[in-house]
C-alpha cells in the first residue's frame, strides 16, 4: 500500500474538497434559482451588479465574473431581452458600454439574495465566525498564489468610482 506523506495528502484533500464543494454549492444554488427561470450564468451577473455597482463596464463585469467578453455578451443579450439589464454608452469611453439593472431586476435581486442567504445559512450552519475567518484567510492565500483577482467589495467599488470620476 502506497501511503502519501501527511502534508501532500492534506494538500491533495484540500484541492479535491475545494472542487467538490464548489460544484455542489453551485448545484444547490442553481436548484433554488431555477424557480426564477435563471441559471448561474444569468443570476450571477445580476448579483454582481447589485452588490458591486450598477454601471460596471461590460469588461469590468466579465473580469469580476471570471468569464470572457463574448460569453458575457450572449448572457447580457438574454438578460436585456428579459428586461433585467440595459446597456448604455459609457460616458468616459465611447467604445464601451456600461451595464445597469432594470427595476424588474432590482425586485428579482431581493428574491435571489434571499434564496442565496438561505442556502449559505443551511450549508454553513454550525460553523463559527472564527472558523470562517480562518478558512477565508487560507483560501485568500491560495487564491493569491493562483493569481486570482481580489473579489469586488466596498473598497474596490470606491476605487472604481474614484477612478471613473477622475
């Protein structure tokens, strides 16, 4: 029997766990979002826009989602036909478009957030804040080693708005 040394075994288990958790979490969310007629490719851009700034450029939105521009364009075409987003010319760059949520999307966003929160609460039930902070610290280091861009948040949104205003 070939037994892997402890550290490589733990590293292998971590990589495997991250992949499995990601797929299962996404599947659980997709199951809940199906009630709204949305797939991950469609509800995720709505959440990004609602959480990190209506009016992101298509390029910024694609980067925050980790998808290629042409893939996002097809998704935005569908979301626009469903009256969930609208694209407008970027006032700072004639070549670019910004993406905005419609009133219909804002109402739907509240429902999506509620379902997402319920899924998170169910999955993470019994895990303490301290445990979550430790886990996030490790995952942030792993993400940095992979060259993953930082997840958008309030600080990044302020920086983006400041950059645009300049």
